């Protein structure tokens, strides 16, 4: 379905080119925004504009985003770190920097491209041609374990476990600041940010409940190594919740600040557990902290 997004520039945005402003606030590239402008899909106070239009501040910018055109993901011979595999599913240890499925700006080199090469036609089709087999996701700059379904029956049963909160997802992260409590729970609903469409936030408007449990493993002065368990699985949940309580994930350049020598957030999906959709057996897998994560911990030890 097409989507209509309305934005209202503030006084700080006065003089900014409209294509840059929209690109900064919606998950679209600047060239994609210019394409929409050329088609008359962008208006300011109801009037069509050109890409050179500069914001006055206070006007209502309306962006009509058309339904994306169908796109087939292609198989690519990309090495995979497969922790477990059988006829129904596989568990993959995704490296930091790899996108899970093709999207604007990332049409190749994704986990899905690699899975199509490895599995051939043996992937569930529930999420369509762009996300075959993908039951749940982790962010590009989050490393760690995720499960992939090879058939629709397995996909449905695994998705039911996630919905029922019986699916184990445990992460480790380095967060900023000294936590007052050694453990706790963040119970705060998450929804799309009103003005920055690339971000999520804690809000009561058009939101879904979100619960994250945390435990401090070690405190390093102004930083902490923490274990986190997801009770729900919202987009950017850990990153949003930790920022919400004043302890953003180290290196998170969206909800916190960049960290020198680290590309994106220091967050690893350490453990995953589920009931096998065919055998009914509970299975659990864990992965070692990757080198980038261990390197951060070594630096903190020396501080």
C-alpha cells in the first residue's frame, strides 16, 4: 500500500532544501526523494514544489510514498556462519555490518542473498520474495544469532512462539553511564517517531507494548557490560529502551553517540532458544562475543 507522510519543519529547518530535509526525516535516499518531487508527490501546504525549494518553517510537507515495486532477491555465494541446520530450520550467527534482507540502498550482500544461495528453494515464503525464511530480524550493526525457517509450517510455529513470548532471545551490550540498579525491567511502549521516520521512540501514540529485562554483568566507571532479555520484539527495542532510561548502547549513532573505532552499536544477540517446530524439543544455542565486542571490553578494562 502507498503511504502518506506529513512533516512540519521547525524554525531550525528554515532555509534547508526540501529534498535534504525529507531524506533526513524519512527512510528514503535523497535521490529517491527527488524522484518523488519530480512526480508531484511532494507538496508544501498543498502546493507542488521543486527540489530546490527551501523551507520557510511551519509549513506542512506532505510526501506520498508509492507502494514499492516487486523486487526479487538473487542468490549470492556469501559465506555463512551456520550454528545449526536441519530440514526445517537453520540458526545463523550474523556478523556485524550485514543487512538481513534487501531494501533501499542494500539490494545485494544481505543475509537473504546468502541464504538463497545456500538453501536454494528451501525457504519459507510467508514473508514474500524479499524476506524468505526470515522469522525475526536483528539490525545491520547488531551481530549474533537469528533463526531462519525452511518451510511455511515451521515459520508459523516459530512465529507463534515469538508472539507468545516463549521464544528465548538474550543479548549482551555495552551501555553508557553507571546504572543505579544491577538489574531491572523497562516496560515502555514503542512506536514510530513522529517527525523522524527512521527512528522509533517510547510513545503512547500508535505504539505497541515493549518489555526488556536487563542485568549488569560488570560496571566500568562510566560504562557497563549488560545482559538483556527480550520479552517482546519491537524494532530497535533494546536500543530505544536503553536510551530511554539514560543509558544508550555504546556506539549507537541513532539513539546515542558514535564511539571511536566502533561502527554502530556494541550489541550482540548472544543466545536463542525455541521449541523445534517438528520435534517439539526445546533447543538453545549461544555464540561467543565477537572480536569487536571483546576489543571494547579490553579497552574498558584498561580505563
